[in-house]
C-alpha cells in the first residue's frame, strides 16, 4: 500500500487534500493521471450500464435534496454507526472496531459507552442558520433516482424491468475513514436502481451480481483478487432484504468494492407515503398496480480506482534494475501514447514531436514529454501505465519514421509518421 500511495503522489495520480496547510485528514485530490483514470473508469461503467442497454436511463440528480427525503428513506432514524469517545484524549472510535469497549486503544483512557452517531453531513440552506433551514449532503445517490420515479414514467414510459443509473458524489461523516481512498467522507458512487416485478426480483439480483462481478474482470482485475460475499442478516442496511458484496483483495485484506442489494419496495412505498404522491407502477397488460422491487448495484468510484491501481502494479527486473509498471488495460489506462524527442536540444526534432503529439491528441489521450533522458522518460511512462511511447530521433528527420515501444513487451517497431495514428488506433481498439 505504501508503494501505491507513494507512486500516486510522485507521478500525479492522487495527492493529499489541502496539503500545503498540513492536509485535511482523509481528503484526496486526483491529479492529472488520476483524473484520466477515474474518468475512463466512469466512462466504462456508463458505456456498459447505460449506453449499451435499452432498459437503463441515465440521471444526474442534485446533491442537496428536500430534508423529507432523508426522513422517508430512513436515513434520519437508521443511518447510524455506534461510536465510543475517549474521555482522556477525546478521540472517537467506531464501537464495532474496538477489541476492548472500555479502554481507549490509543492512550488507554476510559471510553464512554457506545452511542449512536448519524453519518449524514448536516448544513444550512440559505443565509440563516436555524433548524428550519437544515439540510443534508446526500449519503447515497440512490434517493435522487427514487424521487424521480414518477417523472421518468411520465417522460419515457418505460416498461418493467427498467432502471436508472447515476454517478455522483456522496458524503458520510465516517467515524473511522482510512486506508488511503478506500474510506473517505467525500466519495463518488456509481449506482443503478433497477425496477422489477417482485416475482422477478431474485432472478434479477442473481443476474446483476454476475454482471457486476464480470465487469471488474473484463476490465482486467485478476480473478484471484475478486470474490463475492453474501451479507449476514445482521449486516444488512435498514432498507435491504438481501445483499451480495463484490470484494477485492486489498493489501489490508478483503473488502467491499460494490454491494448488490435487493431493496424490495421499501423506498418507493416510503416516498409515496411521505410525499403523498402515487409511486406505483401500472402494468397495462395485466391491469395490475403495484410497487416494483428495486435491485441496486452500488459501487464506489474511488474504491474501484484504488483496486485497479493496486491490481495493475507490477515490478520486474530488467537488466539488474527494477522496472515499475502499471499494467492497466487499454480502456482504463490514463495515457494511451507519449511522444518523446530523443534529443531535446534539436529544435527540428522537438517541433516534429510536438506536432505528432498534437495530432494524436485529436483521437485519444496523448502527452508530449521532453523533461529527461529517453531512459528516464520510458521509466516514467511505464510508471503511469502509458501503453505506447513514440520516439522521434535524428533518423526520423530523414526517413519520416518513429520508434514505437510497447509498454507490455518493450519491443520497438519503426512506423512511418503518416501511418502512426491508424497503427495506434488499431492497437487501442
Ligand atoms: N445506495 C446503497 C449504498 O450506498 P453502500 O454499501 O453504503 O450502499 C455503496 O455504498 C458503495 O459506495 C460501497 O460499496 C463503496 O464502494 C462506496 N462507499 C460507501 N461508503 C464509502 C466511503 N466512506 N468511502 C468510499 N467509498 C464508499
């Protein structure tokens, strides 16, 4: 884990948030390569789950929602962790993590008894800070989709089964965030709410579990690092009938990447009751009216990025030196090609390399880099997982060919400049 955290900072994937002020604990900023990786991951999710399907509609809902949403959803009354405070050092702990529930694990001081702690972030809407203006930052993106159930039916008339999908930020005042970006207070979720006839719920749950599990494998996670784990009855969220986690083998142990839950008709019924709006589905074939069940695959973007970073990390010996390479698959890798001038003091070479990179950038993510010797530049590009390095040398000025080096095989080929873009596009498709 230390190697990943250090590589992320060194190469510009992820930085500590507010670092020049000593950092704000457990906040992280995605740098130039991190944001490309994260965007590629979100694009891949959207493509599979929205664009390639006929039955899922994309959404992008507000983070701030009517306070009644969180009463109806059960979050005001049920979204708690139990916490214990140290009476000596004042540190706060999640009670479930404590080995000894009387003694502080840090200073040995006496702990308070376990007390409920609501995980929602509260703030005020408008200029007046009074209880009537209290509002929450959403702790899950799901509710934005439930409250739009009637709008979607009116606007698009979808037939069951159908779903809504959304990617967006969520906020939880976690008692014990940690393990780099694994558990933070501000994070991004990618969620699908799939509405089904209750009699089809079990089958749909099974199909979604397999579909989500296979999505991670398809993007390159090693099978031995992925597993499914069924939730015990005592672990289930207040709204869930059943839940299966997709877990990744992180350096700190197996942990949840995504949960696939059967939320049954809890949410639509609650919102119908609290809003007094009709949120049932009318089946015009059977003329039945009912609340659909909801199958919910809910994954974390930041956790997935972390898992893909860890899974891609390789060290290998090359001529007595250690080569560090991030072996992302071609869809996720942040940069597809880097154009490097062999001699940065030769203006004709530099100009040609810049022109080539400008042309490649029109078709995929490419960078130009002349900030070191060619050996150093290759090593840097390997460390961020760049698939191809294109080198412009003296010979290029004469034969109009460049050297293309593959990240994975390290083999080099001479390719003519006018065929280069198509050559790379073929490799990337
Ligand atoms: N709508 C259902 C829901 O929110 P969840 O299991 O609480 O379910 C879903 O969260 C996913 O969101 C998790 O599998 C995880 O990937 C991500 N997630 C939840 N809390 C997180 C946190 N504090 N930091 C980072 N990711 C988190």
